[in-house]
């Protein structure tokens, strides 16, 4: 099927033709035939790189040409900007939904396409953004994440709510291959498209003893060096390809890149310039290690890197200057960075509860799917490494020939159900017990189960919790939220977090408090991403407790408690004007991690200031000051100066040291 024959605006058609895209790939054609342009719901569960974005983009542009509005949901913020770039500049207006959780962002209503994460969409729904009612086409990228333990429930509820409020909504679900696509398609009332077609031939095999075994062939890998994982790299590079190496931890990713750099030993002006960009963007030890590796043609990639360093690595790889990237699995899910050979080196993962486990087949597939650059590589190879001979056949069975897992609704979890029921009630999506049941009957959760008694029991116990916590009220069948309940939901707090914050503030409503106490409280809530506590951190945490233990409002000595001490200490450094690099060094974390923790805490401080406003007004002023300090990374004395445009933490400090401490003084200065 020709691109020419599609009912899409000329401008889009021309942009495809300009990229050499003239003909639809077979799975894309199947979507068109299934009614993509007749507003049929579609679930495309097809391999990585089979062109899912084009399916969505053509449907969106057609929908816009007849006056529609499109919402494109992505799993990660980083992907939101990638998609924003993809869709922009092609004759339609594109907006990206970021910003604080309790904003409605009504300005977004003016765009044709809005790109948002599922969490952001959920918070827009909770704050009743009007424009959401006008969305006529919903695209959900990576929709299999409905089965993801930490975020699946939110995605499921977002889809359910949008369908409920926009009855005429067309839904397009884009998914990796999964074990039970029929179940998801049935829930979505969607036409199911599955396929194992790929634009580049994929060869999957297992390496052992100097050879890669494929189903129907073997390939000898020269033993140039002592390590197998390096020989596999050199083998591909020698024939003009690049490699992606998936490992289980950041530390392993960094270590691999270092070894690879030593083996590759490339040098070029292009590599030097990437290295310099990285060294500038990330002055931590890890940033220096990355820059050094890149100088020789190797890189690592993980979520702890600052954005600019990541961008340099991606660009260098796309342009073919960087020959290998070692990465934690985050890269597999999102970014479009194919390479001729993918080495899945670590297919076991450690879990604190269950020990070593093999990674899910779905995850293996996503990594393997990155092999082979369309039109650039003659084929792609995905290689597992066997440690002994008996493992060779097992690895074929466990990964290469294994069916992908089935996905399961995550709405059975008590904490998820509490949060989402509270949201339903406080936005008046549902106003009675019977409406709640009716709504939940239409969830993916209910559709996956023959017997619904359990669902009803879970709903009842979640409602009881919310009632006991003073978040909802019930009168006969009627259910409504209290002011506190609505506020928590709008602030996007987990009910447990809101309760903890409110209770502790109420108890200390008239006390003096230290910044550290507040930070520690917020770091105790389930909404804070806490730093993992390493064995080597124990002394540091003990030291902090010895000095600061009296300030803290908790005394419970749980894992959360100690983790919160470390996280609070990191944030306190930030608001004491320690540089990001220094903090990263001191606490052995990535500078991207410092940033992520600060972002997380800024939101919690904002939520906390709203809660104190209602329930502990004497504390409000102090919390607001902390909010400003966290936003800018400053001590309290710089607050007046920071209100000036163009003055950041460094300049404000310089002015202060010269005796200029307020905007008025600055005006008077020459
Ligand atoms: P997926 O999301 O399925 O992993 P993408 O949508 O990112 O894959 O597409 C992978 C690549 O294939 C992109 O670079 C895209 O431009 C290209 N592509 C998509 N459809 C076609 C087509 N019909 N012909 C040629 N190239 C295509």
C-alpha cells in the first residue's frame, strides 16, 4: 500500500516521501485495512521498529483534518520530548504537557496534538482540565505497561476515565508483543493487529566457547581479547556495525564502557567534541569516565546521566562515531537507537525479596528488537552469552523461543485502588457506591476476571480506609469527598502520603521546626523516590542521626526511615548551596539523581504548603520558604534576591557576598 493512497494532508505525505518512506510496512497496512482511518479502535501489538509511530501519526493527522483533537500518552518524560519533536513542523500544532501536578494547563487546549505521560494525564483529569473532553483520538504508546507493577494502574484508570467521559473516542494502542493481546483488545473494543514482521532480518543466538549458535547456523567470533563480551563487540565493529550491550546495573554499564574503550582505542575530532560536551555537562567522576570512554569510541547510558550528556551520547551513536553503548534496560523500552548487534549480557536480575531472577521475556524481546538499523544494516543480531555448555539450549528455551508473558491488571493492589477511587470520587466521576461498582466493572481488571466478588471486597476495604482517614463521606449509597480528600487527590498525593503529612504537621502545628525535619518527613512518604541505601552509607547515616536525630519527627528505624535520612541529607545540601557535582560525589549518586530527587521534593513541598495552609497555618510561611529554596537551591538569606529575573543561585550568592542582599539595594547600586 502506497503512502500516496492514504487520506492524510499533503504536507505530512511530503515529509514521509522526503524521508524515502513510500510504501507502508505490512503491519501498518494491516492497521489501515482494519479501519485505522474509519475511527476504529486499534491495538497494534507488533515488534520494535515495525513503524508504530507512523500508524499513530497518520491517524492523528487525518483526525485533525476533520476537526479532531489528539492526546498521545507516553510512559516517560524523556519520550514526551522525543515524540514532540517527531510530530512538530508538519502542519499541525503540538503541545507537551509538563508542569506542576495541580495545574489544569488550559492553554494546552489550543493544540492539535498534546503529548503527555500517563501520570500527567491523570493529574489533568483530577483537576478537570476542560480540553480533555474535546479529545477525540487517544493514542497510548507502550500500552502493555498497563501490566507494569508501579505505573500500570494509573495508565489503566486514565484510559477507562477518558473512554467514560468521551464516548466517541477513538483509541489506538501501540504495544510490544505480549502473551495475551486478545484480552487487551477485547477490553478496548479494538481490532487486534499482531505480526512478527520486521524491517530488518533478526538473528537471535547464544554465544558459548568462541561461537554464536543460531537456530540454523553458527558464527565463529575471533578471540582477540580475553573477555567474551569484548570479542563480541570487536567482531561486529570489524565488519562495520555498532553494538548495544544491556547490563543490569549502572556500575556494570560504566565498567563495560571503560573496557570497551580500552579495546577500541579510536580517536577522531568528532569523538573529542562529544567528549568535551559531556565533560562540560557532567563534572562528576562518572561524567569524567564517560567523556574519557567516548573519546575512544565507547559510551554508557543510564537514567543517572544529565540530559545533555545523554543527548551527546545518542547523537554520537546515531552518527556512527560512537561504536558501542552499554546500558541499563531503560534504553530498551524507549529510545530509538538501533544497532547491528545487541548483546544481552545480564539476563538475571537481583531482587531483594526473591534473589536472582531471570528478566521477563517481554523485556528480552524489547532489547533484541533494537538489533538492526533499517536500510543501514543487512541484518540484526541479538546475542545472549552462556556461562557453560548446558545453558546454551536453556537460553534458547527461556528467551529466544519462549512466548511473551501475559499482562495483568494492577488494580487489585490496595494502595492503587485507594488512590484511584479517591480520584474518581473527588472529581465526581462517580457519586455513589453503585456508580463506583459500575465504573470498575468496566475496567481491564474486571474484564480479566470471571468472578467479581473479590473486586467488590477490595473496593469496600479501600473505601473504608478513605472514610476512616477523613477523605470521603458516605450516606447510604451516596459517596462524596471531603475537602481534605479532594485536595490530596488534586495535589496528586497518594492518600497515605497526604495523611502522613497532615498528621505530623497537625501534631507539630505550633512547634519550631528545622528544614531537615520537614525534608525527612516528606522523604518518608510513599510519594518520594528514596535513595537506595548501600552498605557503605550506613556510617554516614549513623553520623547524621547522631548530630541531627533530635530534629527529626520520626522514630521508627525502618528501611524507609534510613533511606529518608540519606535523601533528606542530599536535599539539605542542595538548599545549602552545595554544587550538584559535590553532592553527587559526596553521596556517590549520579548528578541526574540529585536533580530527580530535587524535582520530586519540590512537588512534595508544594503539596505540603497547601496542606499546612488548611491544617497548620502557623507552619505555612516556613514551608513556602523551603519551597523557594528547593526550587533554586539556595539558603534562606538569598530568597529576596532570587525573585529577580535572570538571577540564579550563583549570581545571587555573589551579590550577597558584596553586601547587596535585596532587590532595593541592587537598584541603588551602580
Ligand atoms: P517502533 O515505534 O515500532 O519501534 P518507529 O515508529 O520508531 O518504530 O519506526 C522505526 C523506523 O522506521 C523509523 O525511523 C521510521 O521512520 C521508519 N519507518 C516507519 N515506517 C516506515 C515505512 N513504511 N517505510 C520505511 N521506513 C519506515
